[in-house]
DNA sequence: TTACTGTCTGATCATCTGATCAGGCTTTCG
DNA sequence: CGAAAGCCTGATCAGATGATCAGACAGTAA
């Protein structure tokens, strides 16, 4: 007990400003982030040890606590970096879609997203591993998912109201944007939290089953 | 070093026959299995401690090592139990489909599977958490997935050859049977391992993007 | 030179982890 | 009765984990 003293604020300056966003240009920090993204997505948060991450980055373990306040902080920085890359890539790839009609534009964006996800699965793996954990890490992901797909979500809500896309499409959109599965996300608790639909209602389950059949049988 | 002596075989009898299948009727063991399924699917293998599992089951931690040889053994018993429940439920629900034509039968089976998964997400969560871990646990899952969907896979391979379903359907089938996501499984390394398709080829990625658009836009 | 700052490391801490062991309690069998 | 077996627990082990600390080292400014 005793705990000696305060954790934060004590000491002189807490080593680092603990910034979460950054203009980059710090090769060591970037190597740590890359190694952490690898291992977090491979082994889950609890399964990836800081010593293993440090070893993969080619540094010693205490250095992680120099660049990041804690293992949790490192994890959050990884999520931010991966979301940044995703947003940057999508912006680049869909720059020429200003005047196109919304439906065509949305289709092209979805296609680009799928292609990106196929080549960059780390973020989706990390999200999937947190899919049930209703702790602070899933909250953090939700915070970053919401603004990212806000515009597309609004578009799909309108298309669904107009009848241009099926009513379940906004829910499917979420699972596609997270890269995770229909059963886990369309029918999971995160569906309610992020799309407003009730994932346990028979109507949603039936509609989802229909959609899976549609996907599987081609028409 | 030293390690005292052998792990197995030493001692008198190793406490328990270490059976993996069983006619059941062991309430304590079943409570442990249920608690372990809860926590493994919530927090991943590494994130669930044996003490937490024991506490949820209402027993003490050493008892887990009495009923199961190790934490890994407990995890495997959980997977077996969940696969058993899945197979039993599907058999019950599709008993009256003997004479029906294969396509209709497959559609009904898929629908039943989706409904089951919506109400029993534990197995799929566990699979998802192991989706990248190429260690022994994913091997164990693959062993159990393969025979489970062997019959359905064969059917879909035939339908795809006949042109009754799209060529990508067998790959989609796998991701639906695991309950996991298109990006993770259709385009992930497990796709190659379990369906034989090359998940990194542009053709598969394009076909998958088409399927996602189909699912999302309704036609 | 000296002083200072930012980057990095070895040694070490308290805690948590899975596993083991001796022994207690209850039931079954003689 | 007594012996044996099955089920379960408290105490404890060695190892791994995240975090901290003092100090090494390099670069810069005076």
C-alpha cells in the first residue's frame, strides 16, 4: 500500500506531452507503432506483450513507456494511426467524385473501402477483437468509427428512406465499414449502439438472413 | 532448469482421463465450460484469466486444473462443446429436408444457421479472435470447421460448377459458416487454407467487392 | 570547456498468471 | 466400522507482465 505518491502530475515534467495526434517524422516512434499494430492485430491486446512489441521494433521495452504513457496509450495511438491511413487513402482514391450522383459515389466509395481493407486488415482485426469487450477500448473505437462514417451513414439513411437501398442497408454499411462480420456486427450489440437498429428483433434477424441469402445466391 | 520431472505420465494416474468428448451430466464441469465460453468470447484467450473463469463458475481456480489438464485444454473443450451445440441445433431444425431439392435445402440450412448464430455468437467470437493467430488454436478450429461444413461445401462446389450460384459463393459460404466477416475471412489467409481460393488475387477481391455491393444495394 | 536537453538502456519493482501440491470433505464399497 | 475413491480448496510455486528509476550516451548551446 502507501502507493508512494501520485501517478500523474508528480515528478518534474511527465516525460512527454503525451500527444495523440502528430505531424509524424519520428522514425523510432513509427517503428514502435508499426510493430504494435502487427502484434495487437495478431494476438489481441492482452495477448501482445510490451516486450514482444519492443523486440519487433528493435528497441528495449522501457522505451515504449518513454514514447507512450502506457500500453493502453500505445494501443490508442495505433488505432488513431490506422484510422488516419484509412481516411487518407479513401480521400485520395475518391477525389474525383465531386459531381457524381450520390448512389454511384457511394458504390465507388464502398468498393474502394473493400479494396483498402483487403490490403490493410490490421484495423479491422483490432476492432473485431474488441467486438464484445464493452470496456474503454471499444468505446474508443466507437468514437473513431462514428465521425469517420458519419457522412456515408447519413447518405445511406436517406437512400433507405427513399427506397433506393433496402432498409437494412445502413446496418450492413456499418459492418462493412468495420470490416467485420454480419453476424457479429449487424446482429451484435454494436449494431444497436451505432446504427440504432435492434439487433435482437426477429425482423432484423430475418432481414439479415435474407441479405445473406442474397449475397450467397447471387439474386 | 531441473524442472523436477516429467509433466505428464509422472505421478500415479494423471487425475483424469482427459476426455474431450463426453455424454455430459457433470454440472460443475458444465458450469465451468459455460463460464469459460463467456469469458473466452468476451476477452479472448489471453485476456481471460483462469481465476476470473473460476469465479464466474462459482468455484476455485485450482478446480479448473482438476477438470481440465490446462487452460488450453479448457479452451479446446469449449470449442468442442459449442460446435456440438451448433451441429445438434442444425440437425434438429433441418430434419424435414430429406427429399427437398439441394438448392432449396441449402438456402434453408443457411437461414437456420444465421438464426442460430444470431442467438449464439460465442463460437464465432472465439473464431474471430483467433482469425490471425496462426498458432495451434486456429489449427484446432480449422480441424473442427472443416468436417462440419464438408457436406455443404461439396454441395456449393457443385452448384458453382453448374452456374447455379456465383463462383465466389463457396468462399462466402465459409465466412458465413464461421460467422465472421467478408474482409477477414473471404479475403484473409484462412480463405486460402479452407476454400482453396487465392485471397490476394485481384479477381477474388473484385468478386468480393461485387458481392458486398450486391448485399448492400439489394440487386 | 561546461551545462543542458532529448533519447535510450539495464536493473528492478509489485502484481498477476497458470499450474502444482498436500490435505479436507463427502460418498461409496467392503 | 474402515478403506478407497471422487470432488474440491488453501497455500504456494516459478515465470511473465507492465511500469518505474537512475543513469548512460549523443547532440546542442553557452
